[in-house]
C-alpha cells in the first residue's frame, strides 16, 4: 500500500488525523500542536458524527481549539466523509 493511500484511509478512520491534515486550511496563521485534549475532543466528536452520541457539550479554557474544531468545516467535512464511506 502506498503512503498516500494509507494516509487517506487513516484520515477516513481517525478524526485526529483528519483534524491535523485540515488544520492549515482552517487556521493558516496558527501552529498545530497535538495534545491529549485534541484527541479526547476528536474521540467524542467522532462519536457525535457517527450518531452514537446525540448531544455533546465541550468546555475548555480559551485557546484550546474548541471553537475551531466543531464549528468549522472540519466536523461537517468529516461527517460527510463518514457517510460516503458507509
């Protein structure tokens, strides 16, 4: 399997990878730093996108990406990609 195909498949299966690859488009002036809170948000947002969780409230201090992730094109784009894969 070539590297491009592997990254595309991983991006479809893992919201954290999708966030990392689309962050430059959504917030080009900021630097992406992966951390546990992004992985935790990605896990629960992925459950929301798949329909396993109907309601989700995320509370974090400022500058922790909570406003960029769910309200930007990242989550709707990931949700559409999941629906196409099924």
